[in-house]
């Protein structure tokens, strides 16, 4: 094969005259070739591109690859306004890419996270040349993992992400002022480096002070509340039936957008589209086989996939089918490949969620027990004190934060030793119990203030007594002080076998900071609240108020 040819900074003019620039990789020979397009704000030559699409590998397989800086980023013109222009710019770019010399007129899109969402936005705009998309590790509803979760601010991701994107903004602002550039970048780095040591704790959380210090746009929760149209510009939820394309989706059980990936898949299947799903034990930026404290076996690595080969090659195989000249994928079809933790095996399915999974109640009981049997007589409620100035520290989970906070399954010993964390545990299991699907906790609880948070975390306790987190969630509630109420906490989804001899555990608390912002227990708006009060919490488990965790148990055999 002749050598691959690369063209750098190829201009594409958008409908308003703004010029965006892309690097174009052409296979050797004369073509024509199908086009793989990725539009991202992180720099089109960033090493992270290779995690989802190796341009050289794709060119060797006969694809023309186009990597474009989104508007206002790096080589592209315009102002950096996340999400605002991705639908219209996506449409214009797909049409432009389809007409490039060497293109055969068919375009597929790929990429993860933000550049997973740019695919959904382009698909919603319906450019006729777009034939397939492969959004990896991306959200569906930004209020379920991006801006917020259960009403609480996703502080852990929105603060460092907004600050890091600010670096390019400052470079553009001070491009003719070296001293100003050095000073502004140094200040930005100080704030990034100081997040774990106290920076995350600045108040008000809903109008984070660091953004004002650097005169950077606020790219998260509070702006989404002030500008609902802006927030809607990255929302896929509720619009899947407008997209008539095959999709290839990849996610991780410990990814911050785990549930978004699953929701996107189920919505496309429900709309009758061909959709493929792969879910590994991975985090957002870690697709290897060691995640958190757990080695899931080399077969879990995205470069091996249990002897299936690299996940990126599986993606190219799929693009060959969807962009090629063969038959179009049948509606409602597509593979489902799940990694089942605990037994550490890949398993092929035909659906998600699994219809054979049975929602099974495990009840919170006196003396920290967790049982199948509900309480039959009155039991005293559990009580604890929640102090927002001494919150439960984030320890593992499906998160993507500053580097001080590792995602994945981590030892929960220090967390469970705290007086503001309730712990409920089964007896050692006599047989394996598989939990695959969406987990929720139903808590009957009360607080003495006008507002508080409830956090629930599912854990696997091994035969050495080490507890590691599996899934968690939060719900922010308005409350009538002292009045018990039912609260449902969505822990998202997982797939794990709790092995015989292990125990299933549920933690209940009122904070997980700085993953989620602290509820100050005053009921004041997040964009102005700076004063905290200590709250007294009660969790009930009696016949009239049966608090429980609901697990989707897959029957053996």
C-alpha cells in the first residue's frame, strides 16, 4: 500500500463564515474512501484521540480520517462556547467532509465524552451523508452525570474541566502579552493544583469563585439553570427517535457517564434502530484491566477484550459494515457485550436491560443487618449527624475528577468507620449472587432542616472483610423538618457477581464530597449559599417504612 498522506489545518467554513480547521489523513492510493470524522475541543493532535481512533490504523483499513478542532479551540476560529454550535457546526462539517477530495460521500463519526456528544448533535441535525455514529463514554441527559446528579452539583468534574478548558481561553486572550499570559496561566495552575487541598470547598458551589477569578465562562450547573437553552444544546435524552442511524456505544461501569451510555443505547433500541453496546469495568480515561484497587484480569483490557482483539479494531470492523456497500444493519439489531465483574468474564447478550433479571429487595434492619426479610415488628430508626464542614470524602466510584481522586472500586474502611455513615450488611452468601442492571435504594428518612442530601452506596465485602464500592448515587431533597418521607436514590447500573462467602453491603450517608457539592442544609440556592448548618438525620426501617436496596438479581443457570 502507498504511504498515508496527511494534510494539516484544512479549513472548513461554517454557515456564519467562521473557519474551523481539521487534519485530514488519506490512505495511499486514489480512493474514494469512506470518511471517519471526529470533532473535539481538546486539540485534534492530542494523544487522547488515539484512545478512540488511531488515524494511521484507520487509514490502513481504507478510511479517510478527519480530525477537527471545534469552534474557538486551538486552530479553529470563533469564540469557545461549549455545545452551543455543535449541532449546526456538526451539520456543516459532515457535508464539507463528504465533499473532500478522495471521499466517497459516506461519513461516520467517532469519539468519546465531549466528542461523543458532538456526534449526537450532528446526528440530530440530519446531514444526509452521515451514515453511522460511534459515541463512546458520553452522557444522555446532562442533569444525570454532567452538570448534576439527583439534584446535586457534579462539582468533581465541572470545576477541573472548566478550569482546564480555560487554558486555551487565556492563551488566546494574552497572545500578545507574554507577561500577562505567564501570570494568568500560573494562577490557573495554582487553582487546579489546589482543588484537593481546599479549592473544591470554595463557596458558593453554584457560582464557583475560581471562574470569576480567571474571568472564565462557567460551564456547569449554575449556567445550565440560568440558560436552559444552552443546557439543552447538549441534551440527547428525549430526542433519540429523531435519529435514524446505527450506533456503536462503549461505556464503563466506573465511568462518570455509565448510565448515559446505557440510556442512549436503550433509547435507540426502543426507537427501532440498530445499536451495539459494549460495557467494560472501566473508568472514563482508564480502559485497562486494573481499575481502582481491583485487577479484573488481562481479558478486561480494551486492547484484548477476552481474545476478541482491540475495542478500537472492533469499532473499525463495525464501520466497515455500516459505511460499506453491504446490506444496511437490520432495525432493532446489534450486539451487547457486558463485562461481569466478580467472575471477571465478558458475556454476550442480545438486550439491555436483561429481561431475566428480577428486582429483589434487601431490607435495612436493626443492628446493621441487610436481609431479604422485611421488618415484621417496630425497629428503632438509625440516627446520625451530618456536618457539611466535615463531609464524607469521595473514595472511588464512577467519577472523573482532579487526579487526587481515583475512580473505580476502592477500600471503604475509612469511610465506613465514620459516625456519619450507616452500614448495613448481609450474612456471608451461601452461593454466588449476580446483580446486573439498575440499582436503587428506597429510604424512609427525615432531617431537621429544610433541605438535605441522601447518598447510598452498594459495596462488595470480600472474604477478608475488605469492602469495595460497586455503585452509588445521590438525591437532593426539600424537606419538612422532622417529617419522614420516602426518597429513591438512583445508583445507576452495574454487572457483578457477589461470590459465595462475600457479603453485600449498603452505605447510607448525606455527603460524598467533592464528587458532589455539599448540601449546606439551609435550603438556600446553590449560587448564593455560603452558611452551613449541622443536620440531624434519621433513617427508618419498620413495617410501615421499609427502607431497602433493590437489586436486579439474575437467576443462576
